[in-house]
C-alpha cells in the first residue's frame, strides 16, 4: 500500500507543493476563514478640486480600518502555521 501526501516538498526541497484538498495547519488546526473585504466608500461624482464631506472621509477611514483588520488576521494566520516568523 502506498500513501501520497497532499502537501510535500518537491525533489530538492526548494518548493512546497499543496495539491487540491491539501491543507497547511498548525498542530492539525487550520486557521479560521477570513471574510472578504467590503469597500463601502462611494466617491462617485466627487469633484477632486473640492474638499470631501466628513461623512465621505469617515467611510474611507472605516474601509481602511477594515482592510487593516483583515490584513492583520491574514498575517496572524500565516504566522500561526509557521509560514511567517512571529514578531
């Protein structure tokens, strides 16, 4: 009987392969799903020669905070499985 791993190093050890259905985990635990980033800012029709409203600026800040949160979750997941060093 033979066994074919779904996650393995290619011959020579310089490339990691993850076949369909394979997972990279930390101690058998896969990182949680990170939801897609939703951008809510709508600057359609805003004249770039004028100042934006406080409400428009607030939506940009909210979108940037959402992106920051998702990026930090991605980095934590990569650190959690050992792909990135922890800081």
